[in-house]
C-alpha cells in the first residue's frame, strides 16, 4: 500500500508528538472524553494532523456521547481509506487518512443514531486539526 505522503518512522517521530505518533502511526486510541474535539461545535474543517488533508466537516459532526469526536460521513469518500481490523477479538473497520496512511479511528454502522447515514466515524481528536471557518 503506498500513499501520496510517505515518510520514514524517524521522520514521523520527529514531526509528531509521542502521543500523536502513537495514535497516527501505531493505530493507538486516545482515552475517551479527554480529546480536545470531543464536544467541539466550532464551524470548520478537520484536517489530518499528520499531513493536513481535509477529512471531515463540522457539518457532519454529531453528539454520539461515546467519548470521541463522531461524524456521520467524511468530507469526501476518497479522503479516507477503510481497512478491516480484527484485533481486539471483533471485526471493526479502521479509518485511515488516504493521503498519508495515518490512523484516524474506526467507523461503525447500524447503531441507530439519528443521522443521515447511520454511520459513526469514531475519530481520535489527536489525529485531527480543526481549521475554524472565518468570516
Ligand atoms: Zn494524513
């Protein structure tokens, strides 16, 4: 699997904080309810913290009460990549940044949330950078 942005582990370690590296490059998960964007309502676009690719809009962010920022759709389908994840004894779908391969979180569906897609993109705050819309 190749990405538009390819960097060595040493380069990523130099650019990212240890916590960012752990989540983005080692598919870690930040603790629930502590991420900086969990309850954020600011209007804007969420970009990949590793490469800056625009991934999610505040328009699709909703209150899932799950402890992580949740979106019902990505900004565009090809901005993210889906990978089947069978760790932790269950089948989940991992969501990665399609530009750099950075781990973002997981997507779940059919949970009954009142959203247009019935999907929940459960994303680590630390994988994202919010660019507020000005004007
Ligand atoms: Zn990225």
